[in-house]
C-alpha cells in the first residue's frame, strides 16, 4: 500500500472552532497541529518549550513584550521558551503549530480558551 500525505486544507475544513488545535501528525515527541484563529488569544508563555507558528492562510500577529511579529502565508516564527506572547488575528488565520505533545495551548495561563488535545 502506498503512503499518502496529509491534506491540511481538508483537515482545516473538517472543523470550525477557533483556537482549538487539531493534531495532524507527530514528529518524535512533538505534535504537528493546525488551528483556526480569529480575534485575540490568551497572553501566555510555555516555560519548558519553544513554540513554532507557521501561517498557512490569513495574517497572524504575535504580540510580545518587546514588540510584535506579523506573519502572512508561508511565514513562520518561533516563540522562545518562557517568552510571554499573545497571538492575534483580527481577520482570522489558519496556522500550523509544532510543539511537544503535552503542551497545553494556553501554557501557563489556563482559562476559557484552554483546549484539550484533539487528533484530526
């Protein structure tokens, strides 16, 4: 049987919730996740790990204590471990995340936007 790739557009089309990542694959002990974003997310940090954001569509701004990083399709940014950040997408963006399997989306600031780990 031939191997097949993962259709990220199809996975993203299979759900509507924002800020609720879906795990599409794993790389060693890291999850590859996709997420719809819109509006403001919780300001938080991940004390034990870096977090990679790769914008697939739309525009995502990551607010940091020392400025902002705005990303468009095909652009990525790695938030270093322990750095407070707040993703913001006024018009929405679809984003791929790479982070350790046990990473909680709201990091050190759990609340209403904390999402359970979900497979696509």
